[in-house]
C-alpha cells in the first residue's frame, strides 16, 4: 500500500483517510529532493582573520555581562 502526505510541524498528515486499525505499525519512507547546486542558496564572505580568531571572537561575545 502506498500513501501520500506531507509533514506539518513534525507530524505526518496523509492526503486521504486510510482504513487501518488503531495501533497498526507503519514504515514511512521519505522522498526528499536533492539540491543540485547549493551555491544558489549558500553564501560566503571574505575575512582576513584566522578560524581561531573568529572562534575566539564568537566565544568572547557570548560571555555574560553580569
């Protein structure tokens, strides 16, 4: 049996009612599409600092100001 539906807030919603007894175990197989070229959805930036300097800056900005 193949059923179609979608996910809404982490809950699977079927497109049509199904006549299965309560407690019936099911297996869900996702058909997630693949991103062909991620360059269109991701960016980059230029920074002269090293990774260590950037991480130090991030941790420094997260310290409590109490």
